[in-house]
C-alpha cells in the first residue's frame, strides 16, 4: 500500500541545516573504524571538528 501524499509519518531531519548529499570519505588505519564507532555521538563531534579545522585554515583552501 503506497503512502498518501502529505502524510505525517516518516523520517524527520535531526539537524536544522541540511547535509550535503555527497559524503566525504577517507581511509583510516586498521582498528580506527571500530574505535570511532564506539564513541557516543561520534558523527556530530567529527562534523564539529571538521568545521573548526576549516575555520582555522581560512579561505586559503579554495
């Protein structure tokens, strides 16, 4: 059975600002992935760190 239009059910965004549709991916050393996933709220903390890293370098990256 298909959903009706304008239904109230479904996933709602958790953040105020939408995320980019293309993810940033990079390789890490062995074991880092599992350790990282064990940290509570690791994705949001990593996003905050990346924002600070970009602020520190300024517009010189463009």
